[in-house]
């Protein structure tokens, strides 16, 4: 048959070289693929959950154990949320409303130490200490520690965290708001925007009024507050009593500021309630804050029927209704998505407010709002 060693050896060498090249290509692909695929990430480190969009250079930080509060939204390193704490340890030791807090089971003020539902008056037990003041404000869930993370993840389209609060498990909460329910909130970072999606499930045997809201503290970093402009997409402005509770009278928003027009904040001292929102074809209403180049669009879904705007003037003067006990530092604006107007549940009982939403027994109320930064 003859000697074939001179033929076989080169063949084995060529095969080995080819296999090494293929292996090297495979390694390179494995190394490159994660970097390409990881636009979105979601991680948890102790008390803090972080969502990130590498392409848009946006990071969001949340603290589920303190009211499920979003405490940071950085866009190219610039934080668009006001969070006046020196450290996370300071915040955990003495939490307070900042960032994007959820407020429930009612948002903003009530005109008495009771609320009305299904034709019945439900007085608060003021001895429990979780409802305070002659004009109770913002419910008792703002810094609740009972939120549980039920989903945390990222894929090619978004990064998200979903947290759930089982209100029905807390006797002192049920004593004040005797409608068994859960609240589930998903913070989702996608396409350069943060979506905050809320689902309220009524586990009780009667319809439950929906009076929740959020109280986001926004800021721009390219200019001070008095150089910002605000556009509020609404048609009606509610006049307020000295207690900051709506009187039941409304006026055209143009009597305060032009609807949808960029109005200079330096001319205003706002703590005001707006309704009859101006919506696009998808039922969404967009409120806008502009600085020198930075811009935030706060987009409200159709089931947010009202918005409260709190932007206290540094000078303490200007058009609008000044807030109570404003902080010393006022370089912020709160644009608050509300399921209904301030005191809407009690005004609905009196026949004054017509847009109160009810979630039926066993039903679910859902809605989202979005924060879209640009110009950073």
C-alpha cells in the first residue's frame, strides 16, 4: 500500500488548525454576545433595586422596603428626582416623601377625619396614629415596609421590577380603610423612559373607591427652578379653601396659566388641582417641564383623571395657591398623577365630583404614567 505518513500528518495539522480557529471564533462570539445583549439590566443589592438602560444612559434606583419608593432616576449622570438625603443610611433611618412615592389608599387631603364609600361614612380611628390631623393627608402607605418584590428581570426590551403590597394583611390599615385589596406596581425602564404601572385588586365584597396617586418630585439640573417652564395639559382648575381642599367650584385653567403653554415657573407659586385633562388619541395627557436644554415629559394614562402641581416659589409669591410648610430648598416641581381630584371620594358622596372611579368586588383597576427625559 505504500507509506502514507507524509500525507496524513499535514491533513491532521490542517484539521487541528481549523478546529483552533473555530474555537477562537466561538470564544470571541461568546465574549461579545453578552456586551451586545445587555442593554437592560436589573439588579438588587440589599435594600436597593437598580434598573439600567445602557443605551439611553438611564439608571433608576428603588427601595421596596420604604414605600416601594423610586429614589433616583439618573439620565447621563444627572438625577431628575429630588432626594434630599446624604446617604441611603440616612434615608432608611428617617424616611420621608421624596423621589417618586406612592400615596394611598387616598392621595392628598380629605376634608374630615372620615371618608365615604357606597353611601356610608367610615370614620378614622385617630388613636391608632397612622392617620393624623384635622385634614388627613396622603393616607398611610407612603413609607410602608411590607412591599414584597415578586418579579425582577431584564430582557432585550426592558428592565423591570414588580412589587406587591397586601393591604388586607395589616389589621391597623384595615381598621382605617376596610376594603381588602392589594396594590401591585411595576417600574419598567424601556426605550429611554420609565413606566410606572399600577394595579389595584379589590378583594372585598363591595365596590371600592379608587383615590390613589403618586407624588413625584422632579428637578432639572441645567438651570434653577425660576428658569424652568411648565406646560399643564388640563382645562379645569379647582378653587381651594384655606385648607387646600377643593371648594367644588372650577374655573378655566387659562385664568391661572394657559393650558398646554410653556409658562415661566418664576411667575407662579403653585399647589393646585387640575382636571379635564387634554389627551391624545391614546387617551394620554402630557405635562412638560423644560430647562435650558433638559426636558421631562410626564405622561398620564386615561385612568389618571386629575393632576396636582406643587411648585412652591423660592420668593413665596406668585400666582396660584402656595403649599403648606414648604421645604427650605424649592428647586423642584411635583407633578402628581391622581386617580381623582383631592377629596374626590368625599365630594363624590355629596354629588359635587362626577369622576370618582370604583373598582368592583373582585375587579382590578390599572393604569400607568411615564417619565420621558430628553435634551440631556
